[in-house]
């Protein structure tokens, strides 16, 4: 019996969905208990952001994101022969750190919606959203500081260094917006994306390795795997930011274009030497209404930005697998990690 590529992708998608659901089931109780320990007003903002409560504090049926990063922590631990249970606290810490960045990103980008409802800053105000984000990162570090596991101290240091790198990436991203449409190089954009997105996925995989008792070479290889997978993730995320379905993304069509984001497909398109790139640069020089957003998306496509992003995502995943094989020579033992990596590069929302 021959299995088509579409059927294989569907199977991988189901496997990844099951892994994410299992990770969420393991991590959510730890995450909720940690958030519950926050002071009342901050706890309310965090619970709203995670989708557990409405703005008035009544229960909600939302979920705290896809749980990709916690799933990577647990899958990395298992791939290196460790049990996932002892790494649950570290997985929750990574998810708290991730959501701290989301709260701040929404303020910086002035995003009105996340997960199909108003962002925390639009409901509670900018100062309270920023403070809640700060508290969530402190909470992430406290989870690791109070963890008796022998790897906890190294995990805490690694997560702190990762967030500093992530902040540098965010600062670069903001600085790009103040530069002309064709004044940001593709290399600069890739460096920014590795810091802003790849670093945390790399950290998640590295923490899983630490909790499995891996040596430094294995930890470094897992970090490199996560970073490359993270770049692939960002490339796909950038495509979704232009062509994603609002009913799935929770954001308006072409939100990144409206904000004049110099995302990877956009910068790749602007770097091209063709008529579509010139058209895109002209569009990016002024405000974009709904019609102009459609023209800009078409220009990105015609200039080659869409094809480049899809091809580069596949290339980054190839590199990720090569790094993974350094830590886990028998890739059969890393099936869960590979399923998760395939999921983030094949997703459409």
C-alpha cells in the first residue's frame, strides 16, 4: 500500500496534536498553580491572557496556546532517555517565559486581538499588561529556583540568558520598523529571527536535555536543533502573518503588512531585483488600507518572498535534523521531537 505525502502529513499532524495535548495535560496543572500564586490583580490578568478567565474573572473555556515549547521540553528529555515527569516544572517555566514575551509583544505591536479575543493590554491597560508580563517571567525563574532537580540551576541560568537574547531580537525587530523598506538585509532579519524565536525553542530543547542528564555536547546539539526548528517556525509564522485565515489566527488578514513588519518573506521580496519588489517598496512607504494590503501580499508573492520562505523553512529543518542526530544518533528515539518539528513547519495557522 502506497502512502501519499498528504496522508503522511496528516498522520504527522495527528501525532503532533496528540503530543501537544499530552504536554498540555501534564503542564497545565503546574502552570495554573503557579499563576494562582500571583497577587490578585496580576493573577487576574495572567489568567485572562491564558484564556482561563473572562475579563470579569468568571471562568472561560480557552486554552493557554498550543503548548509547543513545553512539548519540546518533555520530548527532548524523553529522546535522551529521561522521564518527562521531572521536567514538567521546567516546561511550565518555559511556557511562562514565552507568555511574558507575548504580553509585551502585544503592547509593542499594538495588537488588538490574540487567540480570537481582545489582548490583555486592550482590556486592562498598557501598564497592567506590562507588569503582569514582568511578573510571569519572575514566576518562571522562581519555578526553577524552587525545583530540587540537580539540573534546575543550570536551567535557570540558560533560560535567563535566552530571554536576554530574545529581548535583543525584539529590540532589533522594533528598530527595523524605523528603517526604510529596503534598508534591512536578509542576514540581519535572519539574525533577529533566531534571537527572537529560535532562541526560546532552542532553550526548551536544551532544558529537556539538561533534565535528562545529558552532557554538554548533547545539550548544545539539542539547543541547535531547537534554534533551527525555531527559524523554520518563524518563517511559517511570517507566511501565516500575511496569508493566514483570520478565523484561525485570531488576527486580521495581512496584519503584519498593515504594521509594515519587515518579516522574513517581506525582506526576501524587497531584496529581489524585480518589478514586484519595487512595487512592494512603494507600498511599504505609506499607509496600507485593505486594498493596498492585498496588493502588497500579491507583490511579496510575485517578488519571490513566499517561495523563498517556504524553501528556507525546509532547509532549516534539514539542518535541525542534522543537529539532532549529534545528540540522538538513532533518530527513531527522537520520533516525538521530529513530529513536533514537522508540525510547526507544515502548519497553516
